[in-house]
């Protein structure tokens, strides 16, 4: 009986050892050299810090390495340089938010040709060979902004739009906003200002219009810096409550101005969601997880969706505290956005 038990024990031990040997011979799903890079513009902005937090969390969940890079001010040329440096490192995949589609198309095509999957988030480069776009339906978001503004003005008044004309996602928002506002015969669009993603520029330009006694009833901002910049101008001139300001995105300054009643509300995007799923899709591509074709590099069509709309949310005083808490949590997680988020 004892001999029988001893034999069984030996067989069990042998099976365990064999399993361990076999598993050690198997190739790990993720390799130690695997790294994914996220390139964005003006990475000091809370919007991109929130996106970086989503990218970092996805990397932790997958057990892979990640880096976050880009200029610390709005500079399409510097962002393109950061993208090209990322390509030179030949990572497992690149997530990019191109500030100017025309500048990035050739560089994205070169990365794809080199076998590096590239996914655009937030702002697209539709004429490039990028695999997919993840982000807001910007035309629809612009229409939402225009509709909210028209409702807040009760269908009449003069509106100034603050945006970054020439950037693809911005052009789509401007188009949507103008179409929505155009449905109201008593609303007039006075001008479209270019603040280049700088609240100081928005402040200066809105201040100049108001100091010239320009009759403005509403300021519709279609990028993140316009809202705080416009609100600061109104505050400085003692005009809080006299002009309706509608912002875009939910950075801390915008949230504060909403709480203070200077900004009526904002169209909030989901940068965390964009970057989180952006990394997951890149990882799927790198490992050819979707088996419709043998390899995404030689496939006649992308095995992934070509476009994922992450949607928007309307934020005003009624729900601001929930968004404030989520924003604070994201900023605590990412820390200093200028540093790599290597896992």
C-alpha cells in the first residue's frame, strides 16, 4: 500500500515538473521589449493628463510598458518631431492625437510601412493609413454645442465662436456648431476666433471685442482653453452673467468657472476612455488577436473597427461634483505628465 502511494506521489511530482518545463518553453504573450507610445500635443493640459492616465491604466492591466510624450505647448511641428522619434524607437504600437492632419499623414504612413500599428485618438488624420480613429464624433459634438447655446440664448443673439481653425477635429466641430446655430434665424455668428489652445489668447481676443463695445450675447468655445480664457475676460471686465459662455471639455479651470456661475456648461469628451481602449486595440493589432486575416500588416482591410465614437456628456451645475471627483482622481494617478509613464 505504501509502495503504491509512493508511486502515485512520484507520478504527480513528475507531472508537475513536466508542466513547469513545458510552460517555461512557451513564448510569453507579452515580451519584455514590448513598449507602446502615446504622442499628444500640449501634454501639460489636464485633458491630455487624463488621457495619459487612461493609457497608463491600460498598460498596467495588460502588464506592458508605456510612454507618454509630446510638447508642453501647442506646437504641431514639435508634436510631429516627437512622433518621428517614437517611430525611430520601433515600438509595438503608437497612439497619436495629430494636431494637424496634413502634417502627420506622411509620417503615419511611414510608421505603418515599417510595421508599426498607429491609431489616432481625439483628432484624426483620415487621409493617412492609420488603422483606426477613436474619439468624439466632432461634427455631432459641435452640433450639441450649438444647440445648447441656442437654447441658452432662447433662440436669439450674437455669438462668437472660439476654436482652433485648421485642425481637423476643430473644423468638424465648427461645421457642426454653425449648422446648429444656422437653424435659428435670430442668431448671428459674429466671428470665429483662433486661440491656438491658449487661454491667454482667448482672454485677450474676447477682451478686445468687449472693450470695443462689441455686442456679444454668447461665446461658444469648441476647445478646452477657450472657456477659461473667455470666463477670465468677463470676470476682469465685471461682465459675469451678462454674456453666456459655453465651454468644451472639463479641465479644472472650466469646472471652477461652472461652479462659480460664469460658464453655463460644457461639452465634455472622454479622453481617459479614448486612450485606455486605444492601447488595448494597439495590443490586439501587435499580437494579431483578431484572426479575420493572418496579419494586419498584409490584410486587405483593417480587422478592427475603423472608427469608435466615445461620445460626450453635458456638464453643468447639476452634475459638476461627480465630474470634479473623477478629474481629481485622474490627475493624482498620472502625476507629472512630462515624465514617461513606464510600467
